[in-house]
């Protein structure tokens, strides 16, 4: 994976959050994220944009982003 691949996926994650109304500066409510739906959103965007990312690459980036979020308290892992 290149830095550009990672940055692309992170940008599309933000686009997904926006499209789902999960980014709202007026609220700080906890939200549930449909991981499968987000994955499909990213995979579809990559195909549309001509970005060659295999499913396992996207999954690796998503897992890394999630683990980072857990480490800084943004996400709470389900128990």
C-alpha cells in the first residue's frame, strides 16, 4: 500500500461519514457505523475513480483507521 492509497481511503471514509450524516458539528452523539456498507461505499468509489485497490487492502486500511480511532478514544469497540 502506498501513502496515496491510504490517504485516498481515508478521504473516502470522510465522504461516507458525510453522506450518512455522521459528521455534524452541532452534535457529539455516538453513532453506529455499518462497516459493510462503508466498505462497499469505498470499494465502489475506488472503482469509479480508477483506484486499483483489492478488497483486502481496503479492509487493512479500515482496520488500521479503526484501531487508531480506538487508541485515541474516538471509537469504542463492541464487546
